[in-house]
């Protein structure tokens, strides 16, 4: 089940909503901009451009989200209820946050942290035990950001396709 099906306010001037079919290039452009910025800093976390087909599938399933300010996409992320490639088959109820990218023009204002918080709020409201993320283990700044946001390092899976660190944060739901 998608995390949302219609637009919602994220900040006073930005809305978060499901990406729509036909918006693949807008999302891919945000991801490519972030990948180029990371590469420029010596961090090889993402491909130069994600495959159109994988994003198209995330849009069809309602997993790809777009953050829009004044009608312009300024960030994106994907939220799913499973990520077996990295986390294995699990019965733990969680939201898996990935492909989080903020346009350079919107960077530095805490938007990424706000998106993480929003996913956590939704997870708690829906009875999910955790929000989980995967990041490259060779990106210390991003790892530190997740740790400052309350995520705990779970493991670095040895069979991952790239050097990966898995993190999770318990939601505020009652146990």
C-alpha cells in the first residue's frame, strides 16, 4: 500500500505527493543532479542516471514521491514496505526510504531531514515499527546525518552489490 495517494503539505511552501506517470524524467533529473554532486565530492553512491524502467515501476506502485514548491520539483524519494535485496525477507513492519535527493537549489535548508521526519510520522501512524534506510558505507557525511536523525547502524551486508550500510530508526508507535 502506498504511503500516500494524494498531495500533502510538507513545509509551509512545499507539497509532497506521489510522482505521476509522465514525470519520470523530472524524478530522474533530480537523482542525476544528486549523483553528479556526490561524484564531484568523490562519493560514488549512485549511477549517473537510474534506469527509466525501475523508476517507472516505482511510480506505478505509488512508491516514488515528488516534493514540489511553487509547481517545481525540488526533491524526491521512494518509500516501500519491503526491500528484500538488502534486508532479506522479514516480517518486521517498516517503511524503507530510498532514493532521497534534494535539488541543489533547495539544499541546506533541512528539507532532507524534514522528509525523513515525515516518513517517520507516517510509519508511526500506520503502526510500522521502523523506518529503514540503506546508504553507501563510504559516505561518512550521509551516515552521520542518519545517526544524528536517530538511526542506528544495523549492519553492512557482505553480499550487497556495493558497499552498503543499513540503518533503522524505531518509530514512536507504542509496543
